């Protein structure tokens, strides 16, 4: 399955994967407004064997098949325990 990845200019580290190149009409209006303008990043063949850095490739493939798109949001900040010593102490 070929997929096309676009970077949000409005939201840092947010990417939209599309099944069809340039098919922004498949995105729900609230999502389009939220991510703002999208800039093409890359296209690649998304096979079941392909590993992705931040996403589960099977989840992406399922979303592309069923919805026509997949959204990759920025990673969540890691919660540090309250008992962590301050830096340098």
C-alpha cells in the first residue's frame, strides 16, 4: 500500500498520512482546521513488514484502508516521578 505523508504547518510534530495523494477531502473538517495547512513530506510503500519510528504500521494501514487517512500526533512528554532529584544534585 502506497501512502503519502504531510506535515502540519500549524501543529509541531503532527503528520497526516493519506491513502490517496492530495486527498484532503477525506479529512473531517474539524481535523483539517486543527492541523491547518499541510506540506508534502514523502511517499513510501507501507508493507506489513515495514517498521515506523513512532507508529504501529498495522494501525496505520488499517486507518488508511478504512478511513483514507491516519494522524500521527507528537509524542507525549514523559511523566517523571515526584521524587526525582533536581539536576546536578
